[in-house]
C-alpha cells in the first residue's frame, strides 16, 4: 500500500516539475508548482504513518505548516499574476521581450 | 553578569520578534513620520541585543537555546556561532543604513507607498534574523519562505510591466526552490527521523537517500541564492526594484540561500567529501564569477552592472566547499561582510544617480561627476573594495581565500579569485569612465529630483566601512572562528 502512495508522490512531483519547466502560461506554471508541493506533502504524510502504533506527529506538523506557506505563496502569486496580466496583456513571461535593454 | 545561555536566549528572541512587532505597528498606526522614527529606533535598539549576544558567544562559544524549554525534535531551537553572528551584524548595520536612506528619500517621494514598504522591510528583517539563528532544517524552511514572501513584493514597488515580469520570474524560481528544499527535508526526515542540525550525525547521512536529499536541497537553495546556472531572475529583479530594496535583496536575501548551502555542506553533510563533487561545485562557482563579471561588463545600465556583480560575487561562497579550512571559512564570511556593505553602498548611490541624472543609462552619465560627486565617490570606493584592492575589506576576504587555496595545494582557485578581482575592477572603472567623460553637449544640472545630504552620506559611509574592514581583519578573525566546523590549524589570519 505504501508503495502506491510513494509512486503517486513521485509521479505527481514529476508531472509538476514538467509543467513548471515546459509550460509557458503563468497560471499553468503556478498550478504545476502546487502539484509539486502536494507531492511533497503526500510523501511527508506517508513517512508519518507507522505500521503499528501512533503516527509520527512531526511530519504531520510539517505538512500543516507547509500547507499554510503554500496557500500564502499561491495567494500572493495569483494576485501578482492578475496585476501582471492587467498591465502586460499577455499570459506568459517572454524572455526576449523584457531582456536587458 | 547573567549566564551566557540565558542572555543569548533573550537576545535571540528580541532579534526576531522586535522587527516582527514593529512591522505590525508600522502597518496599523497611520503616519509616515511615525513609521520612519520607529524603523530607526528598532535599528538602533537592536544593537543592544547584538552586542550582548556577541559577548555571550565570546564567553561560551557557539550557543543553543530551545524556545519554552521544548527541545528537538518537536521544539524550536535557536543557535548562533561566528558565522550567524557576522550575518546578524551585517543585517543590522545594513538595515540601519537603508532606513536612514529611505526616511530621507521618502520625504522627496510623496506618492510612494511608504507604510507598506517599511512594514515589508521590517518583516524581511525578522525573517532574515530568524534564518540566521535557526538550527533545524524545517525551521530554516519556514524562515526562507518568510524571506521570499517579503522579498518578492519589494520588487513590485517599482510599478510597471517590467517590474511585474521580474517579480513574477523571481517568484517562480523561489517557489520551485522552496519545493525542492522541502523535498530534501522530507527525505532526510524519512531516513533519519531528525531535523535539528546538531543532532543530524554525518554517519547517518551517507546513504543514497541522504545524497539525493543533499542534491535537491542544493538545487533548491541555488535557485534561491541565484547561483550561476539558475541566476536568471536575479539581475532583472535586482535591477528594477527600488534602490533601497535592491540593496537589501543583493546584500542580504541572495546571501541567505548561500548561507544555508554553506551550513548544510559543512555541517551535517561534511562527510560527503568526494573530491570530484566538491571541485565541481567550486568550478560552478568560478563559472558564476566569470559569467557574472563578463555580463556586468556588457550592461548598458548602472543597476544592471551592480546586479550582475552580485551574481559574480555569490560564486565565491562555493569556493569554501573544496577548501574546507578555517582560513577559507573566515575568508568567505569576510567576503560576505564586505560585499554586503559595498553592494548596499553601490545600489543606494545608483538610486541617487537615477534620481538626478533621470536615468541609469551609462552613456547618459557623462559629466555626472560635476553634480553627483558624492554618489560617484561611494560607487568608486565600494568598487575598489569589491575588486579586492588592498587595503580594503574585500582584499582581506580574498587574501584569506587565496591563502587557504595555496595551503590546500589547490592553486587554481587562487588564480580564479585573482581573475574575479580584475574583472570586478574592470566593470567598476567602466562605470566611472562613463561618468567622468566630457558630455558631448552641455547638460544643464537637473535639479527637479533633489538628493538630500543624508542620501549621499549613507552610501559613502557604507563604502568607507567596507574599506575600513580591511584594517580590522586580525580583530575580527577570532570572532568569526567561534563554533567554526574546522580546527585552527595555525593558518594565516
């Protein structure tokens, strides 16, 4: 059973990383980053489970804190994204357009 | 005299919580005057716990303190050694300087959102102090995120599409970096069940999981620190941010990631000492020094030069990994101190040039020496220290690094340090050449944007301090050695 969760976490991380690197639209990249953090959270929950007895509280506390941080970062990123789109009228960072001129 | 440990507990608590509470106060109490006064008060007041903590460390060596008496793994522990102390001092001095500058500058900029800016700077300060004092991997993650969440918005204060694109790119890099770092923390916890740096034994961290953890953490922190191959966000973000914010980002925030890398590689992971790996990392550092310097030589804007110079100067941190000796340790810390002072001086002075010359295009600076003498002097003095000419602080840091590489029989790093210094001299003098050129047509002295005397004196004082560090090497060396992971082998300092 644990193996299934571990593989899921690995797969999610890979999907997220691919999205972050390969997509250009900013909202996609942001979502991809969120998928990546979910994968890490899943992995942390996985290592908290013990075969017998109580689960380990430390990784659970880490996930709780991590979720709070991920939510704040995402909220800020979304606000920044809206502002960016309002000013730029485009949805992706273009490397050439805002180069050092 | 109280016990050093108790004294340290108080000092550490104050260093983290005073800026945090001050940020709330600045945000809640209206009035620019109040905000400015409070920031200065905090900056001056925090020197008291810093001095006391330094004395405690001098008496007792590196110190630990567990909040509320809850020790690891569930409790939060704080820790300080010579490196942490040096970074705390640097943070405080630079924030005092930046607040002095900002207070004076904001009087000329009534449209600028001063309250939010000051509150963010105070939060950033609290996060940085927390980062330098943290002693476990997860706590470091939290502090790193606080620093990110306050550093990225500072870039947005210069409005406009370019600033937003730069902030967005910075945020994406930082987001990816923090996820990688957290994955590393999770891997280490799964392997060892430990988080506190002091309890993580190097023997437990030799397996493949630990090596993977180190690899992903290094990648994540390199993104946050903008080390060479993943530096793309830094020049854009640092060049476009308001000058006081650029100064803090370059001098402190980027260094926080490098600081953590040094902590990990020379702390719990010190047993991973494969020569190829360490030499390779230092080679990446040198590539960063060369690439950053060459890019700095090609920039057409002053702030671009200064920002690329940060990419170059961050490369020196990686040289510590293969050298791994007390002299190199002291050299890198000294380099961090002088770079912090010099870089802040340069960005603040660049801010003055932009205000008065109307732009920071290098070719429009011709004749600037007539009305911008003070700011140009700050850039020149700071540049001399960056280039590492004796008798500046930059020279001492580089000299110790060179001494350490020769002592370790790795002369090629000494050559790279020399090349880095020469290139730094190149890009600084290029700026000065532009500024001292005869203007092609007589430019009237623009005076629509006033620069107050404080705004000139602050960068000049910082640049002088960066040079002055060249005379205090022997004095500071024992402090930097407190709790260093290397024994004193009777090296040069």
